[in-house]
């Protein structure tokens, strides 16, 4: 793994309705992430947080069923530029959210450096909605579709090229809440999805082994987009859209350890940590623990 990490905080909360997720990057830093990674002998450069526009709350813009479109697009354009510079400089970008709409910017910044960027979408949700299919108008439910080039051009057009990723290079892990439009898109595009059904049925070891084998063959880099709501709400309570019956803490560590062994992750983001909804910063601590495993922590 690349031993030089650059951290970028993306305190975005405009892609959904629950306040507090903008404090996610601070919560993750307070949970000791830098010390943890330095112990693992990484050179860690914390670039601080990008600036997220703060719209007047009384004038929330909903255009084409896209809440705060202008601000979300602006924040993501900035994030895309920062991430692009990090990859350009040969360092590993590690991004802290913020709501999951920030994956629009991350992927826009990362994917131009790869012919076939793989994406692991670790999430209870597919985040494959568009303004037309979204039940909520919340852009955090849309970033994977946007990255496939499907959605409003203010979002798909960030960094001037589209699409950012190909459907056959995506693996979704942990899905248990998919809207009708998302299910259709998954079928239409042939996206690989391991729902909780497959995780229960096959076991996490097999699910991750298959995912690794699948992506290793076809990609030249792999981005891990980890939404903390992929985990069970008992293990990660501080998230805005919890869904029962999720991936356990132990299964998640196993997944990260297997990704570390495969030595193929080239960028990562940890999103949807909301300290206002959390219990004593548990969810940020879980995120930091998972980063420990992802970056090679071992007991023996
Ligand atoms: N990143 C997330 N937590 N996404 C939740 C999305 C929930 C729902 N599918 C929606 O579109 O509103
Ligand atoms: Mn989610
Ligand atoms: Mn998500």
C-alpha cells in the first residue's frame, strides 16, 4: 500500500436532511485517526477541510427534486480538485465525510487517473437514484448514479468528463434498502451487488474474496467508499439513515483485513458519521478502527 496518505475533510451536510454530519471529519480526527495511522508507519498529511457553502436555511433550493443542488455541486467541484491534486502528487487520498454526496467529488478527482477504476460501495443503500427516481430529493442517495454519468449535468459534469466509472467495475456490499428505480438501474447495468442475503448465505469471507477476485482482474485502481450505515446500527449508531440488519463490526473488520491483504485499494472515503446522532463518538471510533484494519493493523 502507498505509505503516503493525504487526509481531506469534507464537512458536507447538504446532501440530506439530518444536521450534524458536517461534524463527521472532526469526530473522526478526535477519535485519533492520525495517531493510529502514524503508528502503522504512514506519512500522514492532514490537508484540513474543504469549504462547504452555507446556504440560508430559509431558502432551501429544490430544483428538479435535487435539494441544495448548487451548493452540493460547488462543494464537490472543490473536493474533486483537491483529490485530483493528491493523486497527482503520488499520495493516497483518504477523505472523511460528510454525507455520501461527497463521493461525487472524490470519484471525479480520482477516476481521471485510472483507465478502469474499481469501486467498492460498502453501504446499506445503492445511492443510485436520480432526481426522477429519488423518494427524498436528497443528493446523498445519488452519488453512484452520478458517477455513472446518470443525473443532473451540474453533478455529472464536474471535472468536465463523464462518466467517471463503468458499471462493471462496481461492487456494492451490504445493500438492504433499495428504491425501485435503483433496482431497475442495477438490473439494466448489470451492477454486482452483495445484499445482506448473500452475506448471510455465503458468509463474509466468500463475499469479500469474490469481490477482490472480480475487481483485481478488471481494474487498475480501487476506491473504497464506506458509508458507516453499511454496518448494523447497533455497531454504528451515529448515522442519518440507519437500516436494521446490517453488517457486523466483526465482519467489517474482516472485510478491511482482506482488502489490506489484497493490497489493491488506491483511495478511500469514510462517510455519514454524524456525531449528533452518535453515542459517545462510537461511530467515529469504529471508522478509525476500520481504517486501522484497512491500512494493515494486525495482532500477530
Ligand atoms: N448515503 C446514504 N445514506 N443514502 C441514503 C439514501 C436513502 C434513499 N435511498 C434516498 O434516496 O433518499
Ligand atoms: Mn447508506
Ligand atoms: Mn451511502
